């Protein structure tokens, strides 16, 4: 299955559907209009097609895209007589079935605080915790996948992404690439839930459960989680992140976990990153090779594991534009 990056909650699978774009041709990817497989008779007796939107393509559609391991850019286009051609660019992340994921909150975790973390980058001020880019880069180099999660509204996707992947704490220290999961709600609703009601875990739990559903029941993809609130702790542990691997950072930059008497910083964690996040690269490469072999066996008429075990993807909407 697939998961659109910003829309972590309320996703529904679409069985037996063919995807089309605004011109009636094949599209490929999440969030497009889908055509139902079963035709509906018209008054003239000829079959017609029913359409509905989906945030999740079928496994067969994903397989037909010939995805490569890692990020795969895709573009959706719609043409109308009024606005011409409008396009939106996305990335489909193709990860092995045994991928290990590290989840990171954004506001208060990468930034120093929730509210100012959203405002200060707009005026050109760096409001990030020192050492976070170096630590996350080292974690990624050891084979872990980084998923960024925020209760910000989907309308802030471009702003949030530009901040995350434009953050430069030194010449070598930038945040690694990865899906950004945002709230599908509007700006005021998301802001109220995050800053006023302080209940961002409601959205985060639903989004993380969707990601968990992309993997087999035998494999827990969540290895660790970084947050800045008790609600992050509840969200992470509720979907299977080990308690000892949930790290909560305070406004002073000190990181605590289940042993609250001992505190670290991003910089001190970087020094022991190989002990806390041992390399998993070899196992993931083997899993990708095995999945590719299973696909070849199936093409030759041999038995293979289910497609759900072979294709685990996350689709992320990146940038809007038009011409």
C-alpha cells in the first residue's frame, strides 16, 4: 500500500480500481482520481465508469511504476481550460520490508520551541537545537529511515519542508531526506490542536498506525522516536516504539527517556550513535534483493510472498506549481 506524506490519518484503501489523470490517461500515485473496475450500465445500455478520489494506490499500481529503492520522484498534472496545466510533484519512498524507522517530531524537537519554531524561520532566524542535524545524519548513515512528523496543517507543507531540508548547522550537517507527515486539517484547526489544546498525539497515533500497516505483522518498523512532549511519548509507545528508544527533549536541549535522572544532548548522543543505533545496512540490502527476486519468480509463474510484504511505500507531496 501507499501513504501520502501529509495525510497520515483517515486513509481508505481502494480495491480493484484503475487510476486516471485529468486527461483520462493513466497517472500512477496517490491522491489521483480512480476509476472503479465494475462498470455501471447507462440508459443506452453501454457501460460507464464511476470515479472517486483515493490517497492510496493499489499494490499493482505501485508495482507497475518500477520503483527503485529509495526516493522516486513523480508528478501529477491536471489540465483545464481555465487554469491550463497545473502540476504537483511528489516522492514515493520505496523501502525494504524490514526497514527500521526513526520518527522525529518537528516543532520543539528539531526547533527549540513549538510556537517560535514556526515563526522564527519565517524571519530568517535559526531556531534549531544544536547538533540535531549531525545526529540525524549519522543515524541515517547507519541505515535507519527518518520520518518527520508534525501536527502542522497540510497547507504549511512547502514552508516546513523548505525549513527542514534547508537547515544547515555546518558545511556537512544537514537533515537527511525523508517523508514529512503533516496533518490533513486546515491551518487554524491544526494550530489549535498543537498549541492550544496540546493534543497532537491524536493525529500522530492515527498517522503512525497507517505507516505500521504498510509492514507485515511480524516486523515492527519503528526503532526509535524523538519528541518534546509527554504526548509524543504516548503516541510513539502506542504504536510499538520501545520505551527505552523514546527520547524527549526539553527547551534547554536536554534529552530524557524512561530513565529521567540521566540527560543527554544531541551532541553527546552523536558521540555514541553507533552503540545506540547500530548499523542495519546489510540486512536491508538483502531484503531489497530478496524482494526483487520474488518479483522475478512471480513473473515466471512461480510462487512468491504476498505483494504487501514486497512493496512498502510512502508517498509525499512536495511542491505545487503550474504553467
